[in-house]
C-alpha cells in the first residue's frame, strides 16, 4: 500500500504524526484538494473547513482544520495550521456563540475591513458546527443501530 509521512501541527498541539494513505484539505478558493503518496512537491495555503485523513491502516479521521499551509516534499507532508479538532473536541456552545457574535457584527455598520473580518468569523463558526453535527450525528446513529441489532 502506498503511504506518505504526514505531520499536522496546530497552534496548540501535534494533531497527527504518522503514515497516511490520503489527505483531503480545503482550498482557499473553495472545494478540497486531495493528496496521495508520491504527490508532486508543493507548498499550498489552506482554508478553514473539513479535513479528511485515511491513515496507513485505513482508518478514516474527519476533523475541522483552521487556515494554514501544507508542504509536500519528497513524500513527506507537513501541515501547519491555526487549529485542528476532531468533531468530539469541538465545543458546540462556543461555536454557536461565535456565530451569533459574528452575525450581530455583520448587522452593524462597520468599515469594510471589519465587515470581512466578521464574515470570516461567521464562516469559521459555521464550518465548525457543520463538522461537529455531521460526524457526531453519524456516530450516534451507528451506535443506535448497533443497539437495535443486538436487541433483535
């Protein structure tokens, strides 16, 4: 199986350090970019959003990633970002509060710079909530289905 060395460094922790089969990260202009073993050498900026990793054993890891950059050099990928959080690590209450603050700031008349700052804060909060709800719900549903099967 083709793998590459992947290290993801967030501002407060090393999120991942090991072999991976693939990495999908959000691009600056929307969409996502996928990386596999032996990808061409590059340095690219990343945007906040959903990140997907398939480790060397085939385990899928879904997470929220903050903005940063990825360097892929000689089959070694190093991603440096503001934050990286598993869905269960995302504080839903804080993300909703950040969303409400940003929405309120957008309703007020500010400079163009403050408008774009508020818009970015709103987008970041909404992405966190999306990742949290997408994977928390699927885990809960899978857990529920397992109990239904056992009960039958």
